[in-house]
C-alpha cells in the first residue's frame, strides 16, 4: 500500500446548502455598475457594447461573491 502523509478527515469541496442563488434578469445584469478596473462607474451593458472581451475576462477572473465585486445596479 502506498504511504500517505495524512488521511483526509473532511470534505474536499465546500458546497453551499440550499438552492443556488437566482440569476438576475438580463436587464438587471446589464444595469449593474462596475466598482473596479478601467471601466469603473460603467454598467456591464455599456462595457458589453464597448469591449465585450472585458466581460469575458470578468467571467473568467472574478471568483468571489459577485455582490462584493459589483455595485447593486
């Protein structure tokens, strides 16, 4: 048997209990203001119209809770 440094004693992944959060409507998402980066103060809709690749970058890069990353509309 292969030696191990330790035996895992807890879950490998954390999962939130309950149903996943509801996604915003497209209109609500597009009106969300950015509070960071070079498009600070612009809405996601404005950025999508000006530079859609920045939206792709946000989707790949931002991993923490979106409420703290974006404004509230």
